[in-house]
C-alpha cells in the first residue's frame, strides 16, 4: 500500500533539537557498553535476548539498519527459546524499524503479533508500544480512523502505567494525526502537552 508521510513539521521540533542531540551522545555510550556486554556473553539465553533488544532500542534514530539487525537476532533467539516477552519486544522494535525504513505493511505485521502476545500475557507497556507503532504505520497509510483506534487505548495504558515517555509519544503522534486532518488548534494543544511531559520527566525524550 502506498505510504503517506506528513510534510508539516510540528512547531515544537526545533525547540527539541538540542535535547535530541544530547540523547544521541548518550545513546552512543550506551551502545558501546551493551556491545561489550554482548561480546562477553556466550550463552543463548533470555539475558542475551534482553541485551539484543536493548541494543535495538539504543540504535533507533541513530542507525535504523543496525536497530533492525539487533531486533531480528533477538526475535530469532526468542522464538528458539519460546520466550514470548522477548518475541513481543523484538516485534515492536522491528515494527518501528520497518516504519522508519518505509515498509508499513511489515511494520503492521510485526506490530500485530506483538499486540497479540501482549494482550494474551498482560504485558501492558508492550501493548502500549505495539498500539503506538500500529497507529504510526496506519497514519502513513492514510488509515486515520484505524490509527485513532490504537491511539486511544495506548493513551489509557500510558496513564495507567505512568509511562510518561510512552504518553509523550502518544500525544505527539495524536497531534500529527490531528494536523494532517487540518485540526491545527487541537494539534497544537497536544504538542504543548507533549512538551510539558518532556520538561517534567527527562526520560520522555523521544519525539516519536
């Protein structure tokens, strides 16, 4: 399906560029540390899965191809170990990479599997992340109604679990959805809510 990308840059992106630059430096240090741990860990166990998934997480926005490779390794090992939490996390990490690299069909496929596992096993934060990436991919495919169906429960999960990082991304993405539907004033309100969360909680640093 043809992909849609919003051409309008949210008004707060420039003000967050400094935060993002600092985050990239911190991510580079984290990646180097995790690589060192991975090189010293020979066992194919759930700990290795967690390291690979966190490497995928730290590489996003810096190198999506590297993030994808680590998530693929985590998914393959998780399946071999029947480690469902590892599978679900690797799935939504891969979905994020596929979205960033322009393949929304694969992003939705991986996001749906992550959501199915998270719903069945009651992994609330993973479910919130899965819904968020599904919403993001449907926005790109101009499936705005479907995107909203996922953003509403994602917001509820973020509030229930007090996951402010997730909530900031849900509000930002909801703002994008309103913006492409020409609801500019409502979008601006959500962008301000996003900024408020980021200012109050340093962990809420991701733009998307």
